[in-house]
């Protein structure tokens, strides 16, 4: 593994040891750091193993399995856990811990999902969990919202289509951006009331794998992920989008984060 650190205006790379037992084929592990010392490596799908480090990646320790999805914010790590087979998942629960610790506090999920296609996002102590419930509601998924670090949730209709998943990107406790696959294409939406309601944005055409990263409540960058398409930026809350110049003619953008 490699780590990238910004020093002033220059980036430096450091090779990090991989956790013992990390798969080398069949899946792509996700590496995330909550701060300069506390981070984790998660293997999505299958066993859902999670390793953590508290020394900047010099050493790793496996701390939990059965992680379906996870995120972090303000020194806290949040995860959805379940025991999954190719046929179904069971034993659903929500877990949280401090990034600097290895012990978890678990509680029931606010709804029972119909499978592992979930979106989890956090900003401060605000948490959003989106997915399709096992007992479906007519025409939409479910969005569960917490304002107390996951101790309690309020669930309501979500902005995306049932069974297809969705990605949430909060820029504050009030503004939440979303990308929802529709089967062939995708739509981008924005909420200004903490996820209670969403409104579609007039974006360029998006494929299902489109990615959106907000830099603020009004500024965001969109990777449409269409062949040869540039990144697009908005500075007015998604009312209009403008292409960004490519660094090279053969550049393709599959992921964008701030």
C-alpha cells in the first residue's frame, strides 16, 4: 500500500505495510484515515474484514468482521454490520467507536435492509443511512437520519430508487448532496433541510457510476464517468454546471473527493 501526504504545496508518497491476511485478489480494499494516525482498511463484500491502525499505517490489527459499509467523521467511525451469504444477510446492527479506539458499541439498525446495497454518510454527529428495506415501501427507498451520533434515528422516504442504492455526500448538517442510479443512468439531487426533502439538479447526463464531491454547501465537483467526459463544477448549489479543463487529453475521472 502507499500513502500520500501533503506538505505545503508538495505531495510525498510513503509505502505502508499491508495488514496480514489482506486479500490480494477478488476484491479491492478500501483505505480510509480519520486523522494522521488513526485509519482503517476495509474489505467490502464477503467477510467484510476491518483492520485499524493507530500509528499512521506502520502497524495494523484486525478488529472486526462482517462490515457491510462504513464511514467516519470528526474522530468517530460508524459502520453497518451483518453476516452475509450470496443469498441473504442477517444479524443487522449499527456500530460506532472513536477512531482512536478498537472497541465498538452496537445497536439495532433503524430498518432491516433487503441486502448489502447501502449508503452511509456522516458529518459531525449527523449520520445518514440509505437503503431498501426488506419490507419495501411503494416506489422509494428509506433514508434514516441521526443528529446524535447514531444513538437514535428517524426514518422516512429516501430520494433514490429501491434496490439500486445511492451515494450521499453531506457538506453540512443541513445540506446533503446525493447521486441515485436509475438502472441505465443516474440523477443528482440536493437537500437543504438535512435530508428531509431532496430536489433534482440540472446536471449533464450521468451514468450509474457518477460521483459527486461537495467542497461547500454551494460548490461541488461532479464526475459524470461517461467516456471522455470532463469534471463539472457548480458554485451555485447545483443550479448550473461548467466543465473543468482536463490536465491531459486522455484523463478519465472515476472518483473525486475533497
